[in-house]
């Protein structure tokens, strides 16, 4: 059975889109890693409601120094993660065009222009700044759409431009030819971008698209009905796996009538037991399904570190373990990758649901209390339930048991992923050796 799954995954890599997606994710990983680290440090170390800021007593830092640090980290995160779509669409278009010996640089520039046109919000600019863009397309929140766009632009160059021959393609006559040959695919791409922009600038469509993910978050965390929380949680993780979510954004809910009612009860009675809404989505999700962000990525990191010494996955896991511990998992999602990886789809989607069900059962039989207290930003996932009950040791033990179950559940999938990685590496080496021999 495992061998069949592995062979099918390897067969998928024969498709050009899958291969180009993998190449693009590898190339954007350094940008994502730097942006994730900057965001993690900003939220946890240099914000007054951050976990490390409070436990390390960093309030001694002068406010003017703190503001400078916050400005620097915000700038880095916004210019990496905030416009990740631009880097992604360029690399996807470039790799696609180069695969067919077409002009990768012109294809990448065309893809960027098309994405900017699609993202442009007509009539929404302010007097101070004449440009306004739809941020969801420019950031990493629409990774699948951006990859398809880049791939499509690269295919246009494949069909509508001549191949690049020879090594000295930067000679003036060849540059002139490259410039004029790019006119047709560029024009078609820009017309497509404007058409999509007109569609997205409809208020109804814009509102529906821009609020779709946040609506799922609200449903998963604000509702008191367990089945609805489970469905919304599944929707969130599927969105994230498809590269359509916001995996580097903290989503802990610390407001709402139900949350406030639970908090007031706990403060009044001095205990987290028997709060009015024991199965509040935010309490269940953040306490038991958020170890390292959506999909329990911290459990995946530990599983990789235990089973894959010396591999590329092990290297990524070492680099991204720190931000993932504090629930900033986007670098891990891109680096391994988890996004678009069918091997990790089942545990990524269903393990959080299993955790929520087990926690709900434990609350029902009064094995553990609910978690009514708010926690600081960047609180490590396994500690959220402990601090959310103001230090209940029973719930800490229960959470650690859940984490061990999650790690054990991820290990078989990690082993299959390692086999796939090794076979793909060998196949790449064979291709390179054949090219050298030719």
C-alpha cells in the first residue's frame, strides 16, 4: 500500500506544473524564512502582549528604541511576506518559460505586471498615495492562484515566442528580438489581468473573497456548537494546505460574548471549571489543535527531527523549529513543503479534528477543564492550555499526551516523504549525468 502511494506521488512530479511549483517553493523559502522570523520576533519579543516580551521583562527597553525595532521588523515582514505573491509569480513564470527554452526574465516581468493589474483596486486610492492594491493577492494568502498565474504566463511564452538558442543571448540584436517577441504574450497577459481586476473590483465579489478565510476563522472559534467548529477547522486547514490561508497570522480569539462570559465566570469563581460555554471553538482550537499553528506543524517538526537525520527535510525542520514553536509556521509550510503536498494532507487536516474531539470528550467527563483565560501572543502551542487555565497541571499532561499522539501519527507520513525525496533526488542526479554525457 505504501509503495503504491509513493509511486503515485513520484508520478505526480512528472507533470510540469507540479515540478515548477516545487522549484518555486524552494526558491522563495529564504524570503519566507526571513519574513517569518521577523514577524515572530515582532509579535513575541517586541510587542507588549508578546510571550517573550513579558517573561523576559523586556519592558525595560526604552520606548523610542522599541519603536525603532518594531519599525525594522515590520518593514522586513511586510516586504517579504506582505508581497510574497510578486516573488512567487516571477519565479513560477521564469521556471515555466525556461523549461521550454523561452525567455524566463521577460516571462517573470510579465507575470508581475499581470498580478499587479489583477490586484489593483480601481477608485480606491487615497489622496496621499495614488496606488491601492488587493493585498490578499500580493501576499502569501493566494499562493495557489499566483502559482497558476505564473505557470500560465510561462506557457504563453512557450506558445507565442521563439526558443532561445546559444549562450550569448544578451547581445544587442538578440535583446532587441527578445523585446519585440515578448509583445504578444505580454499584451494577452495584461488584458487578462485587467479583465480579472474588473471582476474583483465588484464590491460583492471583493467582499466575499476578502472575507472568506476570516469567516472560517470566526466560525471555528466563536461558535459553541462542536460540529460547526469541526467543519470550520477542516475548512481552515484545507485552505492552508492549498496556499489560500493565512498561516503566519495569530488567530487566537480574546473577544466575543461567549469568550467574555467564560472569562468573567472564571474570574468571579476563581476556577476554570464549569464555565458557561465549555465547548467554545476558540478554547478548543487554540488549546488543542494549534501546536505550531494550523495542522499541528510542531508535531510534524518533531517527527522529522526524530526520523530523518541528514535529509533536506531535517535541515528545513532544524531551521524552522524556533518560529514554529511560537506558532509561526509559514516557513515550515513552504520549506518542506506542506502546502500542495498530498502526503501530508490527511494528518494536516484530520489530526486537529481528532485532538478537538479527544479534548471535548475529556472536558465532558471532567477530566480537564475548559481554557477561559487569554494567553500572550506567541505562547508555545503545548503551553496554551496550561496557561489558559491559569496553571492546571492535569491539562498540561493531557496536552503533552496529545502532542505525543500527533508526533506518532505524523511519523509514517514523514517516512514516506523521505522515500519520495530520496527517489526524486536520485532521478534528478540521473538527469544531470545524462545531460553531461550528451
